[in-house]
């Protein structure tokens, strides 16, 4: 298996504005899973304990490279993401694709919505430029 290091360019994406809003507010778990599938980057999420439900709830999900967060808006500092969710006091966790989908999506993800998420994740991934292969462990 080849391991590649990704250098992330901080450039805006060209995702449709309505879909961008969907991926940032409401369907971020699906987009993070799609971006993970396209890039192989790990998933991280901001969660917050909900005292009414007595379980953590998803605030926002994204993938990470080093200390950078990558979501539908492009590359950002993960703490800058919180500016979009000011009323929350979340904690940061690493998640698997299955975990983020379980907490942030209905049990059955619509195949057409997944295809759309993967297509838009590919747009974001196009802004991530691969560099030299990382040394083998």
C-alpha cells in the first residue's frame, strides 16, 4: 500500500452554494465520510454532550491532515471551525467512518446523496496537492 503525504492549498472550492451549506450545516457527517473515502484522510469531529438526550451529539465533522481541518469550505484550522458554531461548547474526537455516520446520519443513507457527497468531496480533494511519497513505516 502506498502512503502519500498531502500538502494542502488554502484555496476556495467551487461547490454549489446550496450544497456547500448542506455539507457545512446538517450533512457534515456524510461529507466527512465522503471526503475520507476520496482522500484517505482521518475523520475528526466536534461533539457536545446533550443533557436532554444523555448522549453526545455531532456539532461538526471533517477530515484532518496534521493540524488542519478539511471540510466542504476547504482547509481551515479546526478551532476556527468553532466560529461557525458559537453557541456550542464541544470537545474534539477522532472518529471512524462508521462512527461519524452513526452519530450524524439517518440509518439508511440515500445512495444518490452519497454520490453527490463524493462528487463534491472530489472537488475539495482536487485542491489537495499530493507531494512526494512519505517514507514507509
